[in-house]
C-alpha cells in the first residue's frame, strides 16, 4: 500500500480508501445489499492487513448501522491512532429539525450521534454529504469550525456540489478565519469525467484532496455492459439513476477497459482504478467491497502502471454528459 498527504494537510491517508456503504444492517435504510457485522468482519480485517488505513462511511448508510460496524471492527483489528475514520452529515436520519441538513443544530446533534456509534472521541474527517441550499453557508461553516475547535473533529471535507458552491464555502471560511474544507469527495471515473472541467482544477489550485466516489461506475466498468445481474444493481435505488445518458460512448469505454485488462492479464477493476490513480488531482479513490476479490483488485491497482498510450485508449471514447449525483 502507498500513502499520501490529504491535500496540503499533514494527514496521511492510504492510496485506497475503503468505502463502508457496503457494511450495515440490510433491514435498515435503503441498502438491502449491505453486509451485517459477521459478513463485514473478514473484509475489514483484510483491508487492515493490506495496509489500508482510511475508512469512509456516513451517518445515513443503513441508518447508522454502518458507523456501528465500522467502529466495532476497527476496534477489533486496529488501534485508533493507526486509522483515519471519515464520516458524513446531511441526509435524513430521523424526523424533526435536527434529523437532517446542515444547520448548526443538525450538525451538532448528528456529530454526537456519529461519535457514539463509531465508539470514538473524535472523527478524523467530517464531511458534508452534499450542499444544503436551505441553510446559510456561514452557519454551516461556523458550526463545523466549532466542532474542530472542540476537538471532536480533526478535519472537514465536502462532497459533490457545483464548483461555485465549493468556492463560496471556502471563501466564507477564509473570510471569517474558520476551518476550510481539506477534501472533496466527488463522482469521478472513466464514465463520468465532468469534474475535469472545473472542480478538479480548482482542487489542484487550492491544495484540496480529492477522494472520488463510484470509481468503478457502480461496477459498470468491471463487467460487460449487458451484465446487470448483481444484487446491488437490482436493488440500488440511487445507483439506478446514474450512467444513463451516454450509452454508446460508455459501451465503448467499457470495451476498452476489458480489452486492456485482457492484454495486461489483470482484472477490469484494476485497470479502471489504475487509470484513476494516474490522474494528478486524485488523492485516493473510495472503493466499496462486498467480496475479498474486490479488495484484492483495489490493492493491486495501486502498483499497476499504465503508459500514456494505454491511458489514451481508455479515455478517448468519453462523451460529455450532464453532471449527476448531486
């Protein structure tokens, strides 16, 4: 495993971040394909043994049970000071004014709940789970800053939004002397490259770390285009709304990944992740796993080097599309 700094911070993260949406009570929330604790245990252990030190979850993943599993299993397999725990806030957890959104009341209430579920005194990276247009950005940034000052959060990050919104948030923090975001978790992969237009150049210029979600395009880059038979593909309501705009170019890209994987004698997942790891702005992709092979492929991709011709072959079929997943 390789390790890099998150943006301009001193925080070291593993080159692969383990996405923990896959872990949780399948009866809670909207992820019926998630793995309960006993099925999650060997995957978390494998990740720790492979050198992965960074784990990303969210309060809404399986209505908090993902955080519970992550906290419990990291307590079994790692020392707290050896791992980076990232979680998120914004989505609806319960009824009432403190159950969702990025108001001061909601952020404070949900941060305390996440800390309890994770079984930790602090969160390494606390991220806003999308932008909240109903709350003044000043209120959100000051609340996050106060969590940092209180020692309950070490760093703060953001996720998919328009670049002007992210720039506005950063400017607001700078103007008031508050803590700025150090990372952007956005949708970026061979089938969705719209972030190359504004967000990624902005992050590079400002020294913000980039942690792409859906690096394998919900698995579309790892199998034939017609093969949509996984349990997650059949039941993932949010995932079913993605990658539906540019079918011809997407098909060609998926074929290019398959052809290069066959030539190199590696899995398609390794090729797709290696391409992402070659992009200058990317700090570490967030990879969700439900099988040991998924994790092995992700770890192997870190050492897979592609030449300029191979990178060009993978990228040449891309067609512009409307951003999605906000």
